[in-house]
C-alpha cells in the first residue's frame, strides 16, 4: 500500500485490503500546497497559454477587450472541484499517485462533472506501478459519515463498482491514450502487466474525503470494513479523510482562484 504520512495521521486502521486514515491538515501543509492546488483547480498554466495566444491574435482594442471578457466570464471552480484538486495534490504528494493528464481539460463546460471515475492514473511505490482508480467527495456536513459517502451514489458503492471489471477497459483506454512520455508509457505497461497477470485484481482504489470539520474516526471506520468485503488482495484500497482548516465556502479564496479575471 502507499505510505501513510508520518506525524499527521489523526486516526486510522487496516481492514483486509483496505487502509484508512484521517489526516488533519495543518496551516503549514496548506501553505505548501496552495500553489499546486490552485494550478490543479484552475488549470492555470493552460489558461495562461491559451489567453496569451489569443491576445497575440488580437489587432484592435475591441478585440483585446473581448479576450478580457472571456477570461472574466470563466466562473471560479466549485467546492467539489476544489476538493478533487486538493485530493489529487495530496495523493500525489503522500501516496505515490501519478496523474498523466489534467482531467479538467476533458470538460466541455466549465462546471460539468465528468462521467466515470474521478481519479484515473498510476500508483508508483518502490519503483513499481499499479493502475489507480478512485473517487473524491467533499462535505461540510456535520453528520459522520457524511451522506456523500453512503448510499447507492456514495463513495463506497462507487469504489465497489470500480473494483469490478466492467469499466476497466474504458478507463485503461483513457489512460493509455494520455501517456505522453517514455517514462509514463513504461510505467503504464508495468501496471497493465500486473492487471493482466492478476486477471483484473492487482489495482489500487483511492477514496478521498475532503472536509472542513473536526476529525471523526467514524467518517471512515465502518465504511472501510464494508469496502473490505469487496477489496481482496492483490487489490488494495486507500480511504483518506483530509480535514481542512479552512471553511469550504472559503476554498476558492484560499486556493487563489477567486476573482482571477
């Protein structure tokens, strides 16, 4: 399994093939991740590149003003998008996740939620790669566990479906077409070989819950035991709850994506 960050885990445990941990993010951690969080949430580099190119094509003041209007009209990311972005940054930082493609670039409309898994990538630990599929939920609800984790549309049921083979080929095709470097292609081939050898079992499932509430073990403990009935080795699952010291309503301002126009 990916390594659990030392010194920041508030609670956790292991149920079969499922590792679960709750992490209270400190002010220092939040400062360290602000820049990659903003980039991931707003795809700032790509936006800058596109706007710069458009500006180079403008020849009049009216055309330049139109480009400014385009930028100002782009809405700030919604809380669930910021939650996904923060989870991606933290999974990458602490758990060996490798993202081959910025998934927001596949959206046809800015605030749309793409179908399928929230997370598709590779988990690289100790030099070996495994396919990674996952889901992210954000919640300010005081109830534990929050409703986004339970029920037919909750995270646990979504992860159970990702454990099955039905959607694996679709996700694999999406991932393979976005391998753009020899390093990524080699890692993908290693992960794909593990998948084939295990007949679809050797994968990692990542579930991330992003909260602006105090840490509560019941956010994950019972759900981990339930998920463990489906996750059987060599499959592994990691459930992580991150407790952010910033109210969800203030995430856009904290990440620096509010009022970017």
